[in-house]
C-alpha cells in the first residue's frame, strides 16, 4: 500500500524509509533503516530494508523507546531515598555487631527487615518484598528475597540459637559508655496490634498510657543515650520480680561488666519485693515511687533545692538522705502542676463542690512525684529515669510479632523470640531517629510520622552514585524544597554552595 505523500514528507533520520502496515493505529507508519542492496545475477538490484527505528505518529517522527538492559531485570528507574538513608545513617554499627554473631546473609536480612518495619510499621510479609524493591534499602542490603515462609524460617533460626542472641546483647552491654546508667523496665505486648501512637509523637505529645498486653519484653535502656541496650521476652504480664532478676542474670548485667551504675525502674512492686531481689543481685539499685503524704511531709520533700538543668521542662527538685540509708527525690513540674490545678478547678466549678481546705491540702501535690532509691544519684538522672520511661515502652509497642507466624508453621516460642529480636533492632533504630529529629528541631511543629512521610517522598534515580548527594543534583526526582531542607538538617544531603556576591565590597 502506497504511503501518502504527507507522511513521507515528515522529517525523519536520513537513509530511512516509511512503510504502511495497513492497519489503523499509532504504529501504522513504520520507519525503517535503509539496508544494503542485494544484487541477483540477471535481475534488477533488490533493496533490503533494516530494523524498525520509529514511527510516524500524529504527523511527527517518534523514535522507539529503548528497552531496559536485560541485566537490570525488573529493577525500577528510581528509588525512595530519604527514609532509607536516614535509617542507614543510624544503624551502621548495628550491622557491624550483627556480623560479629550472624552469617552475612542473615545479618543483612535482619537489618533489612528491621529497616522496613521502621519505615512502614505494621507492614505485612506480602508487602515487604515490594517495599524493599522500591527503596534504597535494596541497594544497601542487596540480594534479599522475602516470603512468608522464608521470614518465618528466619525467625525460627534466630530464636532457636539463644547463644547468638545472648552474645549479641552482651556485646552491646559491654560497649555501653562508661558512666552511663541503665534503667531496667518492661513493655507489655500482644501479637495483633500493628501501628500505635508513636506515629503522632512530637514535642507537644510526651505523656502516653497503655493497657495490659499478652506478654512482656523486659529491656535495659541507656538513660544518657536514650536507646535500648538489650531485651528479653517473658510470658504474661511481668508482675513477678524474679523475671527481672532472671533478665539481669541472663544478660550478665553488672557494674563490673559495663562500668556504669544500674537502676531498676519499679513496675508496681513493693519495696520489700525489690529489697529481696537486691539480695540476689546486690549490684542492682532501685528507683520506686512513694505516695505517702506523711513520708513526704516528715522528710520536708517540698523544700526544693533548685531547678533541673538540661531538660526542656521547668522542674524543681529536692534530694534528701533518710534514716534507712536510702534517698528520696522529689520533682515538681510547673507546667504539669498548672494543668492539674486547672483541671481540678474546672471539676469543682462544674460540680459546684469547691472546698478550700481540701483544695489547699492537695495544691502542693499538683505536678509532684516523689521517688525512693538505695543509690546516691544525680537528681537529673533520677528524673530522666522515670520521666522518660514511657518512651521506650512506646517504641517497643510500635513493633509486634509478624502475621506470617500465624500463616505458617512457625508459631512457636522460637519464632516469636526471633521476631522480637528483629523488633528490638527496629526499636533501637527508632530511638536513634527520634533523637536525631529532636536535635535537628524537626519535631517542634511536626509529628514523627509526618517527618518520616516527608523523607520517604525524596526519590533518586537508580543510577545515582551512593556517595552523600548534593541538594538538587541531577539525580533527584520530584523532591520539594521543604523536604530538601529536612534532608540538609539531618545531614542526608549537602547544601548547595551559595554564589558569591559580585557587588564590589567597600573598603
């Protein structure tokens, strides 16, 4: 079929011809390279056309789009960079610690799964492979395959080899900074909850409360570094002080090992229970709340000695040694006291039952907490120990056992133990990210989840070099100025140098 003149007249590469395929559609008019001419004895020369290089579409020449390199397979052209690079920036030492205990393939997979959980809490096994391929995590930890069965098998392998778990945790305990204090506490968890209120964490929301869960994770928390050091799973709600003593023994926690003071943060135990436990572990100290107004008055704990420095809250403190050799620590938060007083007055106004004597007796207790310890502590350390105890509990509850344990044959204690180990790695990474966000000032107006969402929106081309990128270099894909500002504050991209002014400078 003859090609219309107006189609042949369209600009196209030299030494090409146009063929009419005879079927309507965008590829009807095919542009081919002009090939060699074949000479056949006794006949006219026969042209031989080459490969298709494009088409005439809508009156214009459109070249063929080059296909991907077969070696790239289904590798995408761009990957989510921001949140992945953030996680890697705080977890390189965790990979080193894992490689000291686990085979490289296991260590890579553990850290990759933990990283994906940080980015997408509650992610299912079915979605983990897709999330892996969409992020730079696949570049940092390459060659990992995901399936419900393989994840369950990995958790089972981890939980079966308790020796490696203990070796990993003991190494972290030994690497704790000299002079730091560890708070030992527990988080109650279940296997069904996915995402919780850490997503809404910001500097404006620091007080949270949670109910009873199905099993407990006892952990040691570095107060100065604000991150978990080790953890162990126990069945049920840990109301038995022996669970804490077993945790201390299992992980070989003692001042001789880590060269630091240890604090047992009370979890509803009586003083006598704690005292009996300290006879078994004499190197462990306790910090327990007291509610006796008589003891507070008899020891003049409302005669405050100063204001705590190094925290954002406005807190007065009082520290005194008492007759039994222990110490009492009283703290009064001025902002919390004002909130409690306001709430009490509103209640009295609404109920029309204000009583001045009753109100005056309670007025001094607004914003007040008093704690007893057998250790001579810096008041700031004592305050941080109890004031931040909700944060590690919140972080641990963010990560629960994977649903793949219910969908496969790996549902035993070993698999849940292995799953909780991966969750522990996620918890450490999350604690470090929170600290990095706060230091960068990103949580003053935004929540934790908002910042993570912003960073996840920063995409880069797959062929971008792995070195620290420059802001707005040629490899970024649709990243906003606001996200670039966050990346720069977190040290995840290098700011562009400002051009020097060409205005003459006056002498």
